[in-house]
């Protein structure tokens, strides 16, 4: 059974930084794509960033490019999201997700992911 557990959320001031972590367990993740999504109150869940577990290639949503960095430690089964230059618009619940068969997908749609964590709250004050 795949399990994804996020941690590292909290309160930050605008311009500050936070690092989110996602501990993945339950099976080998070779060939998976691991993604971060976020959902603000009253809004749809939106893509933030993704990384291919085996290849290390990455994809970012335009509004976070240059501010957020996704990375992984495959030996520890960890995925990270380093968030710098935070803005109030980044306030949301952040979710870690895993896609077991990413071939032919965009990596950026929630329905392309098979497993989800419970989410961690990020609040950025102005």
C-alpha cells in the first residue's frame, strides 16, 4: 500500500522560505512521477511541480518558476519542495502525489496521479 506523508508546512512571511517534505513508502517508485499540488479555499487543486523518480527531470507551474525547487532523495524515499520568495498567493494546502504510469501524461493534471498524501497547510502573511 503506497503511503505519502507530507510535513514542513506552517506560517511564513512574504519573502520568506519553507521546505516541504514528502515521505513515500509502500513500494519501489522507479518510473514514477512525484508531484506537488496545492489547493486554496474555494479554488480547484492546482499543479505546482513534479519530478521523475528515476530520471530526475522536473516540471514547474509558471508562477513558481525561479522561486520553488522540487528535488528527491531516492535512497530515503523522500521528495522535497523548497519554496523561496513566498507570496500571500502561495497560501494553500499542499499535497504530495505519485503517478505510477506517467507515460504520455502531462504530469500536471490531478487525475494523472494515483496516490495522494493528506496535505500540509502553508500560510504566507503579507
